[in-house]
């Protein structure tokens, strides 16, 4: 069986799908960046990790689809699928995640504002109570020492 145009189109669509999946995989790293807010060095190492893990996936995909024959349109399809995901679904996902993170952050700040006052009052009460206990223990210690010396 020869190398037909239908096979080429099928392989191109498969590579676009693989690129779409790689875009999804890259979004995992983008979401982690939204949550953790890493510095430039961590972003660099995350990108290295993505490429080191994506390269074998692309190799295995190419091996499975074309029996290891390197074809330009496969890589063009991978890139097209990746960017199709990134500029359509990927944008929506990142917007959604950043909105959820912003909402959770606001809720956390409100919760902190509500809880801060009672916790502050409770810690002040505990501090005063500890001071009174220490003061009473010192008095008790003095009285016990005076009783010990008077009984001898």
C-alpha cells in the first residue's frame, strides 16, 4: 500500500490533536504558575521539565503514526494544534483559573478579617491569664518557702 493523500491528511489531523493535548499539558504548568507565582528561575525549570517530558511523547507519537518517518507536516500539525488550544480553550481556562484564585484570595482576606479580631482578643485573654497564673505561682512558692523555713 502506498503513501496516499488520505493517510497524510489523517496524520495531519492526528498531529493537530496531539498538539492540542500538549497544549493541555502545558496549561497544567500555567495553572501552577497562577497559583504559586514562581520567579523567573522556577518558570525556566518548569519549561525545561515540560519540554523534557513532551519530547518523548512527540517521539512516541511520531513513531506510532508514521512508523518513525519524520514528516514536516506532523510537526506543523503539532504546532498548529498547540497554538489552537492555547489561543482558544487555553485562554478560557487560564481566565477561569485566575478568576477562581482571585475569588478565593478575596474570601481568604475576608475570613482573615473576621477571624483576626476574636483570635486577637482570645490571645490577649490567654496572655493575661498566664501572667496571673505566674504571679500566683510565685506567691505560692514564697509561702511554701516561708513555711519550710519556719517549721525547721
